[in-house]
């Protein structure tokens, strides 16, 4: 391996706190990863990692070198792509993560055209409702809906996603169509919680607040949330971007259109690098375009 490749391996080991995880991430044998770090330590004439049977941690020199190596790798990536004139020349691996609903209903259906325009690009797409660790899990950028916790990541705000209130035709046939928020007293809400065991949410109305509602089911997955609504178990409030195909097919119907929940912020997050690889910037620009029609 050349020096840049050695640095790349070292950065992955440092980020994932282990040789096995780094080897899996890079698609290399564990022995090759361990050998690369040893070669780098010989070149630098210093120890970069404290090794134990369970994990590895950075030495003082290793921590200092890690920050410089990240910046150097980002600069090298930028230099390599700075003279590429066409989108077809953009290549390499891009690892991204986003909520399940947006991936399934918005991003993946549009991906064929994006990949056709960038045939040398390889995308690893994670779709989960949990909060992934961008640095430790090696993501180039992540798409997040909702409030953000304090983070060292760079945030690119895209806007605020429209939310709609929907129920299945079967549910409305059994319970009637609510015409005002006061009518919700006779209805049931499917509750959503990122962590089961937390207090149930209510029906949110922009400018009014939360209306407590009964409900027999709480879920912690966006797929289960929509599936429960399709099964006629109650009302949900969710982004229009994920529900519009079901509304167009009359599998779900919008209710109380004048009493929607407050729009939810949607952001792209990426590491605090001085120079982002062109493939990451191009993907983020594309995401911003396809999500724009669903912003409030």
C-alpha cells in the first residue's frame, strides 16, 4: 500500500475502534489491516494505537495524526476530482443513511436516473429509523428528519417537510370522517415512539398544540406506523413525501387538511471536512432537488 492507502486504513481503524470492524468496512482481511497500521507506525516511528484484546484506542500521537490524516485524505480526494469535467467521471464509494420512508418512497425510485448519470459511483444506502453514528459507522452523509441533538457535524438545512393526517378508507367507514379537531374525541391515534416505554404522543395541530388521543397501538418503526394505518388501526401524522403514493392510490385518505402538524425540519449532515468529495456534494445537491417539492 502507498502512504495514502495506509492512512486511509488507519483512519477507519481509529473511527471504528477495532481491526475487525475496519476490515469489514474496507473489504480487506484483518491481517492486511493490522499490517497496514504497523507499516504506518514504522514509517512515522511512533505508536499510533493502544491495542487490547477487546478494542484499540488512540495514543496521544495517534490522536494528533488522526486529525491531520483525515484532512490530508479529504484534500487528496478533492485534488483527484478537481479536473473531472463531467458527472460521468465522478466515481468511488458513497455511504449514506436516511429514514426508511424517504428511502423507500422518494430516493430509491429516483436512483436509477442518478446512477445512470454517474456510472462509476457505488452507493451504500442505509435506511433505518435509528440514529446512526456517522463517524464511527463510516457514512459520508446522512439525511435526518426532526430535531437534531448537539453535534460536531456540519448541517445543511433543506427545509421543513409537510406532514399530513391520514387514515384508511376502512377506518373512516367504521369511525366516520372527522371534520374538526373536536371530532377526534371519538377516534383513535396510532402512536409513534422512537423508544418504546416513553409517554405516548398526541395529535399535533400547528398553532394549537397537542390534542391527547386514545390509541391501542404504539410502534417504533415508520414501516409499522404506515402498515398499522393501512390495516385500519387508526390515524397517523407523517410526511407527505412518504404517503403521497398511497393517497394517490386511495389506500389512505387525507383528513383535517386545515389542521396539520407543524412541518418537520429535514437536514443533511456530514463530517466537518475542509473539502467534501465531489461525489458527496453531487449526491447532496441531488437529494435537495428531489425533496424540494415536499417541503412546506
